[in-house]
């Protein structure tokens, strides 16, 4: 059945999908390969904010206690903070600050998370924690200006409802941390944005109890944050993990949950930021590298902005070391072998979104249609996926559209870019190479070339101000079609039938 796309726009396409993107621990941004990858992402996609863990962890070196003349003192050092934030701003992306984890010498316990030992216990000195927060935010304001830092959301901690990220998942202790931190941020400037609680999925009543707490004690809060994932328990193999996935519609259900739960509370109507989302939260799950992952997430990018103010892909780069230094089978981000900038199908999904128009014409279960100010129409279409069996999703899914286009008669040029199991898929090419652990220069050149989307074009007739577009999608395909009306500038003497010199000369 052919879908007739309305001529008039139904609104604007939300930019929630690129409001923020995730990254590994803070100091990884000091690496050249990381900055090169981020530069590529910003050039082709253009995220507004970037969020990661460990701003206050030992690897960044902010909290520096020392003794002098028999007295204990604390020095706050911002050398790495400045280098990272400077690099972000030069690349056109602003921090989405996450305050955590606990410096080891300020921590009340020894529990840590990740191989780089982020401490997840409350402070042993609450006044020193407040001093650390105050010094950090004040330094950022002094260095980058109040107007700039007012635009950086400040999130308190990460997934405190999980015992792995907050000792004992102690909600009362988290409430104390949030209250002190939020007031401290507002002491620096009342216009700074502070929020939380950055909950992991399936948090039960945590959010409602948090809402009751901040309302009862009049604690500052400017936004609510939560995470969304659809992967089940990890099935470990050496240097990798497999997980069952729920349908991607479950991600949209998780996006909608905070707003629905907060109706009737003092936090109703606050901006909601999904500060992490993906199919899997594991950096060592190779599903991130597949065309399946792009087709799986396409409907989420198309519709997620209707439900939340932002949703942040976790993470943009394979320079991502939660479970150890990456191996050839350890990915997690947009870029397979990120230091060589080999792109994955999900990267191209985001790059396709960046080329969509601003005016929304229509959205279906398998397509999104927009138009920009020049009249160019863009169509994003995706094949359905089966979360139970990669091999059962059939090739040949069709999308048929009738698209409005000016002028009433003439010809349109359609440029189609596609990634699928077969096209624009570095993972498939790497697998066919025998999954080399350290690809040589020739292999890397081939991977980069084969990672680019397949492109084709066609001329389409415009009849009555409409173009019929018929797409047949390969397995796990995501495709972008850009349609523009043609101004024919062919000279009157041009004759393709005579390219080989045959035919009669004109008199």
C-alpha cells in the first residue's frame, strides 16, 4: 500500500536525538585518537553536549589533599579538566557534567566500579564534598564564563539505584548527596542547571521517592534524568558478552516512564533527559557493531523526541574502557577501531538523521519524511528486525510513498544512501577478513572503504506535484533518500544517441 505523505508539515523534527552523546571516563578525552574521532563525529553529526563518568575520580586529579606545617589541607587541581573541556569546546560540543565518582581519599569505603576503580561510596566528609563541588563549578564559571556554564546541565552521580554504582543502592544516602550537591551548585549561581537522579532502568519507586524528597525539603532541581537499555543478563565469553534483547519499542516505553510517573508530583513538567540509552550497556557486546543495531534503533531516533527532551547514545567512541583496555572484539561505540575512524552502521544512522530536514511531514512504523527550507525532501526508512534471530528478518521489506514536491510537473533527482548486512558494514567486512586482531594498513583501508554507505541515484517523474518512491530494503537496512526537483539545463544540441558518433549530422 502506498502511503500519501501530507504536503504541509505537521511540526518540526525534534533535535532530542543529538542533544547529547555519551563517552567513556572523562580523562580519555586527553587522547589524540579520541579527539580525532570526536572531530569526525562533530563534523558529520554535530552533538550539542557530551556526558561521561569520572569527572571527580582520581584519574582526573581534582581532589588533592596534602599536609603542610602539621595541618591537613586540600588543593583542587584542574589541569586535566581544563584540557578536556577546552578540547570539547574547540570541537563544538559542550559538557553535560556528571558529578562523580568519589575521590579515593575522600571516600568512606573502598568499593569501586570498572577496571579503572571509580569509587562509589559516600564521602567520609560531607563538607569536603561540598567544597569539591563548589571549587569545581566555580572554576568552570571563572574559566568559561557564567553564561556559558549556565548552558551545561549538571547531573548528580550515576545510577545510584544500582549497588554497583552506589554503595548498597542506599537511597537515603543518595538523597543526602543530592541535597547537599544541588544546594552547593546553586550557591555558585542560581541559574546553573542541576538535576538527577540518573537512574538505571527498572528503578521501581526510586523516582517517586526522590520526587517526594526534593519537594518536601525544597531541594533545587531543574531536570530529571534516567537511563534506558533493552538488554538482558550478560552471557560472558572471553573478551566479550552476549545478551538477549527486548523489542526496541521497549526503549520508547522507558523514555515515556519518567514523565508518566511524575504526573501529579512537584516535578511534573520538568525536562526529562535520558542520559544513556542503547540496545546494550556493555562495551564488549558486539551487537553495537552490526547493521542490526542501526535498524533496531532507527524507530527510536525517529520517535524518541516526542517523549523526552534528549536521549544520549552510549557511547560515541570505542575508546571506552569500562571492562578493560579494548581488544579487537571490544567495541561499544560508533567507531570500529575508532583510532582509525572506521564507522559502524549505527554511526551512519546518526549521520543520516543529521541530513534530514527540519520540517516533519510524516512518520510511520518504518519511515520518517521531512522537508527543509529549500524544498528538498528527505526520507529515512528502515527494515524491521527480529530480536530473537538475526537470520529470520527477511530481505525485501518494501516502503512505498507518494511524496509532495514542487513544481507540479518535471523530474526529481533521488540520491539513496544505505547500510545493511551487506552494504556499508565494516563488521561484516572485518568478519570476512577473519576478524584480524590488528588489521594492517591494507586491511584498514579496505575497512574504511567498505564502511561507507552504498549509494545509488535515480530520476523520478513529478506528476501533479507528487513523486512516487518505491523502496525495497535488504535485511537490517537503513536507507536515506534525498529528493530534489531538477532544473534541466541540457543544451538543445545534446544527443545521447550520438555519443558513439552514429546518426546523421544536423544540417
